[in-house]
């Protein structure tokens, strides 16, 4: 199926289609046809209500404790997925981690060794 045909018939934007497929909008904008691995099976009801946009959480409003909880999930999901979930860019997330480490530095005596 052609991307342009699907967007026209559904009324979705490329960003909404990308959210539905779990890819970046840049990837969708490079497609002429929707790849076979991403065949879109969408009911008429879903076409009328596209996936909602991600509510962006301002990085400046995240407390240190909330950020620490997010950082602890890094082993189970990727940074990209964490950022997609919260509307951040990966570089913003990395900057938040860097700022947290500057605020609470981890020195040689972190493990209590002397």
C-alpha cells in the first residue's frame, strides 16, 4: 500500500502513522510504499481516531527522584523508547543524566572503600 494513499484515506499525518507503527517520522517520510513488515491493518474505527500525540514532559520539571527512577529502567528498555514515551530527545535525556551526575558526583569513595 502506498503511504500517500493510506494517509489520504485515513486522514492521518505521517507522524501519527509513525507512532502507530513504532518508527520515526523520518522513516515514514522516506517511504513510497509501506514496507511489508509494517503492513497496516487498521479498522475503520481506528482510522477515525488516530493515535494521540505523546504528551511532552518538560525535562526541567522532572525531579531528581523521578529521573533516577527513569534511569533505572534503562536496562530493560532502550533510551530511544524512554524518550519516545516522554516526548524527549535522546540528547536531552543524556544531558539530564549528566546534570544529575554533576549535582551528585560519584567519587572514588562511592563504595565506602578507603
